[in-house]
């Protein structure tokens, strides 16, 4: 009976690792490093059920019920964290790429339009679906949602790695535009001066006659 109980308890470990990572990530991506109450409250409920299960481990049916409830609350804690993380990541990615125009993104980060942007849209659209699944299968929905959000995490890493190249290209284009503008002004002045001199020369010729 004791071994059977611990085997059931250990089944929560892999779920807990994903939930813990989800909470740590959402705190990491939040500049204020705030502690979010919703997932913490769910984890507190999880602990309540686990300790109740420990206390009545000899009563198999009741113990199984408490562990089942613990698993559902743990999944909800992870789900709450993932919803927050999805929002933080989406905002972060858009904010980082906002300074760069279409030409810069196309030339330096072409996969943004062909792969990354469609993937972000796809994940955003799936959020509503996950919310519906959560009502009937919080555990299964959480694992699917977790995998999708981890894709967003990887996309965010890819964006971070590309920012220096985007900035370099952006600065180069701006420098070239400024140079072209200066040259235009420079040649405009030269042409103006030459025109004035030529005009004066012609005027003198006319007056000399």
C-alpha cells in the first residue's frame, strides 16, 4: 500500500517540473519580477490535497481522490502561468521588432514573415481552444499549451539573437540615407553657385555689348 501511494505521488513530479518552469519563466519575463497570485493559490490548493492524501494514504479510494484533485490544481497553476507568459512573450517580441521596418526585417530576418509571424498567430488562435479544453481536461490541455508556449520562448530567443544584426542593418541604411541627403544638399549648393556665376557671366557679356 505504501509503495503504491508513493508511485502515485511520483506521477505528479513530471507535471510539477513543467509547472515550476512556467511560473519561473513568467516571473523572468516580467521586468517588475512580481509574484503572480493565481498560480500560487493553485499550488497552495495542490499542497492541501497532497497532505490530505498523505494523512489518509491507507484509505485507497479517498487518497486517490485527493491526489486527483492535487493534479488538477497543479495543472491549473501551470495553465495560469502559461496564460500570463503567453501575454508577456507576445508583447516582448512585438516590442523588440517594432523599431525595424519591413525592408530591414525582410533582408535580415526573412523567417519572421514566412515562419515566425504565422506561428505566433497560430499559437494566439489556439489560446481560445485551450481555454475550452481546460474545463474538461486541465492536465492534458496544460501539456499541449506548455509545448506551444515553449515554442514562443524559442522564438523570443531567436529574436534576441537577431536584434544586433537588425540594428546594424538599420543603422547602415540610416547612415546611407543621411549621406545621400548631405550629397543632395551639397550638389544643390554647387549647382546653385555655378548657376549664379554663369548667370553673372552672361549678364556681364550682355551689358558689355
